C-alpha cells in the first residue's frame, strides 16, 4: 500500500500548482495527475454536471490503484463535498485545509475568498471558516474569467489580467481584509497580479500549497509514506490536446520535467495518444 501512487485531479491545469507543492514536500512519492482539459472550466457548470465529472475523474484515478486521492479543484471540493465519503482510501479536497490556514492567518478577522462561480455559490469556504470561528467576517467574489485567462496564457504582468483583477477585487479593498483565499488552484499563477490589486499587506492563502501540506500529514498519520530515497515518478493525463498541456505545464510546475503525457477519452476511460513533456 505504501508504494502505491497518489492520485490528483483538477478540471484543467490548475491542480499542477498542488503537484508542484507535493513534489517539494513528498519528493519520493509517485503521482498520477489527471487534468480534465477537455471539459474545463467546471466553475460555470450545474451541480449535477460537476458531480458527474468529479465521479468520473475519481474513477479514472482509482484504475491506477492509488493510495490517496486529492481533488485539487476548488469547484469540485466546494460543490461535491461528500465525494470522498465512500472511498476506502484517504481523500482530501482543498476547502478544509485552506479555510483552516486562513482562519489562523487573519489578524483582524476579515477574510476574502475568490473562486469560480460554482465555488462561491456553494459557500463551502465561507461555511468552513464560520465553523472554525464564527466571529470572522467573510467576503467572497467569483472570478469566472481567471481560469480561462490562465489556461490561455494571460498571466502575471499581462495588462488584460490586471484589468480583470481590478474589476473583480475592488470589493476587498473596501472591506479591509487582511487575508485572501485563492479558492481555485489556477489562481497562484497570477498571485502577483492579485496581490498588486488587493495590497501587499494582505496575506495570500494558496489552496494548492495548503492542500499538499495537509495530504502529507494525512499520509504520515496513516503510515502511508513510501519511505523511498529515490525521486518519485509523475504521470500526466489529459482529456484534450496534449500540445496545449505541454506548453503550459512547466509554468504551473515551476520546473521542466521530461515526462510522458497521455490523452484519454474520459467518457470511455481509454488511452488515445501520448508524447513526451519537455
């Protein structure tokens, strides 16, 4: 069981920011990553559709006999909160670890949350923070354009991204928050732009980083760390063109990896093509 891989999934490439953190704190673990790039974004879908997609994503990862599954997707974690209840392996989404980190970080008791429309509507982050400390004031804003901007290469220092951020984030300056949750794992890629708009005094909480830290603790508590000394292997799977994944994956990961990425038909769960990621 210890030597089995960790499974990670997201609606697109954003979950790679969680993989990036996993590689830092769990460098000897094998990781299977699935990015549902053919159906991104999830954030503007119905609850029923998001649930269906999430269940298919989990089913795909289970086919690799993984020892843990991480839903590195704010939308799935918020909307399908019971996704891991019937699994016989450890599971985590991003909401609980991230909400806890924000509740600890705030000094003035005012926390902002940004995420997809579905994430904000589900109010999972808000509810979890209130469960931890009901005196904390929580302010939320959906940012539906952030995911497609990131997926299409409009990143930090791009004037379009900056203008969109200004439009979305002006609320938080008025409310006087001192902590901001990036409730989507795509958002760390444009964290500098976000910080520029809300102010450098605002503590940014990275959901991918907090989730990776929580996963490490959960694996350790369950005695599931593999104990190897050699670097682990990463395998990548997507449901849309491999070429677009290859162009941006290294940006999300913060390093160049020579790995094979495979395209699958998620509905049929069959492999189609593969290339080497460089």
